[in-house]
């Protein structure tokens, strides 16, 4: 960082990341990041969700959480709406994660094929 513009760019990027975690949004997307989730591949899922949200500006926050309690279904992504309704998606990979954002968060259509019924 050599200029004031570099510092402002860094500040703007940090503010964008914070607003994705804490903003006033329609959906909250949680990724199970306990040991079992990480071992099953949750880190690429989290990265894909964060990158897609930053690029497409979905109306959601993406955060990591601890153990969800269903280790055999990891990686797990939970989508909570403003009314508190929770949808749990199981065996999620990075590609499925982006599909979940596109269908559920953007269009309001649950992906039953990936969800826990």
C-alpha cells in the first residue's frame, strides 16, 4: 500500500465483506465449518458462496457456523429467511452452492434435490 487510494480500496473491500456478514438482507446463508464439515469439503463451499455473493450481489449474508449435528450429511449449507424458516442443504459442493444461491436466494425456489427432507 503506497497511496491513499490503495488504503481507500482496502477499506471499501473490508466494508463490503462486513456488510455481507451483517447487512440487512432477505437471507442468511450458513456453512457448517466444524471439523467434520471442513474434512468433508466445506471450505471450497464457503469460498464459492462468498465469491458468488460478492460478484452477483445476492440479497444475503454468508457466514460460517460450528457443528450443525449431522456429520454424515456434510458439507451442509443452511438458508434462513427473514421469517426464520430454515432450509438445510446437504452434501453440498462448490457448484451446488452457487446453484443454491441462484435458485433459492435469487429466485426463491428451493432445490429439493439437495435439501434434507
